[in-house]
C-alpha cells in the first residue's frame, strides 16, 4: 500500500491511474477505523480497480467546544487494517497543506444543511463539503463511498455533486451495527461501560418509532414523543434533536407517508451520537 502525504504526490498517483484507465474509488474518513469504514473499503475494492482511503481529522467541520482536540487517532492501526484489506493507497494529508491558515474559499450546500445536524452544528456541513470537494479535486475518483449512518452528510454530498456537475458516482452503504444494534462510530470509543449501556437507548428509540409507524401511526408528533420517552428513560442522556423528516431534503413532516426518516442526535454524557432509520411502510431499510 502506497502511503501518500502531499497533495502533489496524490495528484500524480491518481493521474497515473487514470492514464491506465483504471476505475478509482475513494473512501474519505477521519480515521480510527471500524468495521463500518472497512465495509465501505471492501465495497470499493470489489467495484473499482484501485482504492484510495483518505484519513484526515478535518478541523473545519468541528465547532468551538466540540471534540476536535480529543478526536481518536491511531494511524498505525488504521494503516495496517487498510494494507491487510489490499487498499492501493492511503492519503494522509498534512493539516496545513489541506487547510492552510489563510484559506478563504469554502463550499456551502444550502437548504438541506439547515436541518438536523446543520441546526445544532452550524459549521459542520460547510466544513465537510469544503474538504470533500478538495479531496475530490485532488484524488479525482470515479466513485466515492459514504456510510448511511451520516445520511444527511451523504445527501448533502450528493447535492453538491449534482449542483456542481461533477462526474463522481456517490455510493451510500447501510449502517453497520454492534450485535445489540448500536451503530458503529469512532466516537463510541469515548463511552464508559455505563454510557455504552445508555447508548442502546438510541437504537431502541428508533425501533420503537419504526414499530409505531409499521403499526399504522401517521402522526409524526406521536412517533417523536415515543422516541423521546425511550431516550429520557435512560440516565445520562440529553437529546440534541429527534426528527421525523423527509429522507432526501430533511424538512420535518407532520403526517407520515412513505418513506420517512427517523433521525436523532443524543448526548450520552459528553459524547454526541447520531443515528437514523429509513422506514417504509411495506419494507424497512434498516434491520426489521
Ligand atoms: O464522515 C466523515 O468521516 C467525515 O465527515 C468526512 C466525510 C471524512 C469529511 O471529513
């Protein structure tokens, strides 16, 4: 596996792949890889001739007081996991080269970033789209793969691609979960054993919301109240948002029709976790 740390080296490597007409897959990550990331990587390896994984803890998607300073990093472990899978190149850019202190250009997708995570983390999506677009320009992938746990991020990136006429196929893959249903996240590493137990309330709330809908409930307010009560029954939890919304544009809905997204962000102690289910009345896209 080639380890690349400069933008020029990455561009040269990608240009060579394109000259050889190889289909290039990119999996953008912030590292501290878990099975969810590895699933994205395996997909790229299966679908593309060459796979690049980027690892960059992107400072411009963190707001003041968020967890940038303590975000978990283990590059040696990440590199070994990727090399063992057969990844062709890992791109680990230096912070000051990718985000120079005098950088003045940012990319903002409007409207769908105003909801959910965009509401409570106003800097987040601008930081994500700016860095993802830079990675797309540098790596020039044919395909880029993201996880559906961050479904809003996935749709925001899709909208950016559409609006800016980029020829990159965006693939979203289902959330990978622990055996008790908790979604895999690098931030789960912050949780104490008691907090890990409380984190189960998130998937339990989603399950209870889904079950109401599949049993015919059409009031989003009733579904949200039910999910809120599941979260509130656990100690150490604080709801950031709970939403029943349109799965592409994320506006809140009142009356539930097919399909609908149940989404939430919950603080478990000092750790903010997100998760979502896409619920369709005749079939459910998450484990039913
Ligand atoms: O999902 C993530 O890990 C990040 O938001 C991403 C897409 C790598 C951009 O920094």
